[in-house]
C-alpha cells in the first residue's frame, strides 16, 4: 500500500534554490580556489570593488593569466563568485547584471547548455543559446566556444544543419546523344488530376506529357480517365501528329520500341 505524500516530504522552492547555491559554490571552489581565496582576503569585496583602490588591489592579487581577470569578479553574500561589470545601476534583475561564473568543461556547464539548448531555445544557434544562458544569470567561461562545441555534437542539430550531399550523375544514355528527328526517342509521364465542370458535374482530367530526349521538345495530350483506352487514344494522337517513335520511355523505366499505329 502506497503511503500518502505529506507536505513535509515535498521539495520546496527554497530547498531547490539552496541546492543550486550549494552545487555552484562547490563547483566554483573546486575550479577557482586561488581566485576565491584572494577575493575573500580583500576588504573591497563586500562593496563589489566600487572604489578604484580596492579594484586595483584585486587586479594585483589575481593573475593576469586567470580567466577571471577581465570579468571584474566579486563574491556575493551567499558565497557565489559573480561577474562585476558596469551594469550596477541598470534597472535589471540582479542575476542578469551580475551572473554567476560557471567554469567551462565541467559537468554542470554541460547540463546547463543541454537544458537551455534543448528545452528553452529548441535547438537554435549558438548565439541564441548563449544569450538564453546569460539571461538566466549564468556566465560560462569561454561560452561561445563551449556552446559551439556542444552544438557541433548535437545529433538533432547535425541532422537539421547537415550539408547536402552532392551525388554524381551517371552517364547520359545513347538516346540523349544520338542526332535524330524530333520525338524519335521520347519520354512520357502522366500528371494531374485537375477538376473541370461539365454542366453541374465536377470531373477529373489528367495530362500526358511527351518530351523528346534529344531536343527536349514537349507535346501535351489530355486523358479523360486513367484507363488503358484513354492512354492508347492519346498515344495514337501523338504519333499521328509527330510521326513514328523508335523508343518510348516511361517514368518507370519501361522501354517500348518500334511503335506504330494501324
């Protein structure tokens, strides 16, 4: 017998937010430990290094080879490493002005990119996916290259954006190359139907196209039905008008040779 779910067993929104903070903080401490220690020892971190002297001191503490050097980083009150920048006075959400720093080539960054690429933007391009990630408050280091690398391995995107294959055409048949009178070698096909009015009735009519394989001239006939008699009558009209046909090819590859009328 299944136990009835109680309110205390459900995961609340606050618990999800706290879980996200713990995961991101653990990820940042494993990848940016020297930078975090340097920022924690500076007094200007609490005010986001608004003072020039504090910002200059921070720049001396962080190595220029670090990926965080140009991001104006600071640590927020919950212990997350965020991007500083010049949007402090903008009327934007806090996460948009100061996104959380996410290291590249990590499992968390791959999960974030997969979620936004597949569930939010539905397999759109690199720029749209990256903008959606930053709009949600995440700053992935080397985001352009990381997102592009993920999209290049996405099976759905490879199918949608795959390069069309160019198939080499086979050699032309002899009938296309031999000089002969028009419609000596002919191909044919039926197209339609279209609807016509006969009094109050609506009836179907079909078209029968003949094309010369050598000169590409075209001859058209109409068919009242798709029965054999209608086709034979149209073929006789064609032969009586254009002359005898040595070979007649259909769209199914059949060849009729030596056609003549009685």
